[in-house]
């Protein structure tokens, strides 16, 4: 009886175990089947979340084809954190595309297919194509700094300059490798640059300098009459350099920028930009803004130089001796950010002029990510505080009212830059507001949706005064 009981117990346990295993297998099969019915939706959601952790749109992006006036308003103190939404058209199933966006910020698959050079559409106004420039122009040193740039994008930048720039005015292209880590930016890059021997200087830093100090290194090695700074993911257009050099030839204190066309990050399609000018708000965020109608009127029409309160900073041309005379960049600024506004204020307040030239066009990839976002934010804050304490005078309170925490953040020793300002005999920030950018002054009390009314007091912009009949002016 005892043996029979043991056998019954053993058989019962075995039967129960088999049934449990079968039930588990059925349940697992059903769950897997449901998951396989919608694999792309699940993967897309996960990848989108991953991408959003790495992607942000910077304030210095090139303008889109539908630009609206971006006036500062009451909620400008809030952090702007726009997210890139890739769900609709983005190909999540191509891991190389996803990886490329996370690594470089744009579609590397298309970039590889485009290769080292391509022809882009001529986006200039038809009136620009009829313009003629002096045969004798200053020579240019093109300075391109890069750190871990995608190889094909970098090489297209160099190739486009070589292909579309007359060699009589191209003194050299100076490439500054700011401690890149990727293998294809080492021996492979050296090998491919051999075809441009005689025009290329390649400098490699021994430590990570950041964009500002890397540009200073490049400028110190330049021998051309004019310094032209380009980002490492650009493509220049037809007759791009001649308008810049011709303007500087007429006035050595004129700093000029091309119109920056858009190279779409997903398709790498080259798209024309509208005519815009550079501005900023009291948070020191750079903005693209529409130009005044009178600036595109007259005989020159849409080819007329556009007076710009600020520049984006990635692409501009400046007489080399004037760059040195004006104090170059603030070498104690870190990484990048804020240097464009600091230089813009210094140009205007210390006797220079800043213009965007519609007949010069350069395409620029709007990258969709920022690596080490915390480090960039810290550098931008530090750099902006140096700008505020050197150049804004009593108006720095407008910045601190919007971001009180900035009062207690250190910004290093600025005595050298304060002394530079005295030596240059620069005007006040109030002069800048009244003469160059009165809309910023008005934005202190303006709210969203209100009509912009220029404050008409004291010294005003000559261009605005010439056309005051066309615009509504009010008193403060």
C-alpha cells in the first residue's frame, strides 16, 4: 500500500507540473503574438523617448522659410525646451539613421550617399546675379573648427569652398581639429586633404579648447587680409565670398555675414532662407527677426545690405587687422555660446558696423542634438555673465530681473575686458539701444501681441529717422 501511495503521489505531482508548464507556454505565446503585431509602434516610442533625451534645438539655428517676427514678451524668462518630434516621417527601423542622429545630429546615411561634394541650387535673388565686383579684392583665410564632425559633412564644407571660391582671393583654408576622437578624422582626413595641398593648413590641438579658443588658434595662424569663419557642416553657394570681401574693401570696420540657408537635418535638402536680421532678447537668447520694409526698397531692392543688431556667430567675415584691433574673442569664455552677442555689441559700440549681405549665401545643417547639454548650458551662462558685466552697464538689471539666480554665479576676472572697452573708447549700451536696437528697449514693458512702438527720444538710428513717417513712433 505504501508503494502504491508513493506512485500515486509521484504521478499527481508530475501531472500538475506538466499542466503548469503548458499553461505558462500558452500565456507566453499569446503575449509574444500581441507584441509582434505592433513591433514598429513599440520600438518607435522607445526610440523617440531615447532621442528626446539627446535632442534639443539651439537658438542659433538657421531661419526656416516661414519666419515670424520674434519679439520678446512677458514669458521669455521661461526655459525654452522645444522637442523634436520624429514620429511621423522618421525611419526608426534603420538603426544607422538613428545612430547617426544620436552621434552627429543629422542623417548620416544621406550624407554618405552625397559624398564629398555636390551642386546646390543658386538661391540668390536674380538681381544679385547681375552684380559685378572689383577685380582686386582682399584675400581671405577661411577658418573652420571642428570636434568629432561627421567626415562627409566636413569634407563637403571644404570641397564647396575650394570649388566655388576663386583661388586668387582664397589665401588658405585653416582647419582646426579641436581634439576629435573619431578615427576617420585622423589619417583618413589627412589622406583626402592631399588633393588640396597648398591651400590647406590643418592644426590639431593637444587638449579640448572649445570653439572660441579654437577659432583664436586658427586666427593666429592666418595670413589673409580677411578672416572668414565657417562652421564645419556648411556648403557655400555661388559667388558667396566676393560680396563679403567687396563690402570690407569699402569699409575695413564693417563686419559682414551671408544669408544662412537651411540644409535640412533629415533629408540634407538645401533650402533658401528668407531675408532676416539677427536680434536677441533680455535673456540673451539670439533670435532671427524679419527686416524692416524700407531695408529692401530702393534701387538695390532685395540686394541691399541689411543692418543687423547681432549675428548668429557661426559664419561671418571680418578684416584680420580689425579683428585684432577690436580685441578678438574673449579668450576666457568657455566652449561656445554668448561670444556671438559679445562680439556684436563690441562691433557696434566701439565704432564698427554689422550687416547681412543678401547676395552672399551659405548653407548650414541645423543639427538636432547637443552632446553634453549640461556642460554647454554652464558655459553659455558663464559667457553671458561676462558679457553682461562688461557691456550692459546699468541695463544688466534687466537680465537679473528675469533670472535672479544669475546674480550669485561666478564669471571670472573681467578686468582685462573692461580695460579693453576703455581703450577702444566704446559707447554705452544705452547708445546701442537708442541707435541700433530700440526694439529691445521697448520690450521691457511690451506684452505679447501688442504693436511694437519705437521709443523716440534722444539719438536714434539714422535709418529709422529717415523713414519715421512710415512707422508709428511713440514717446516713453
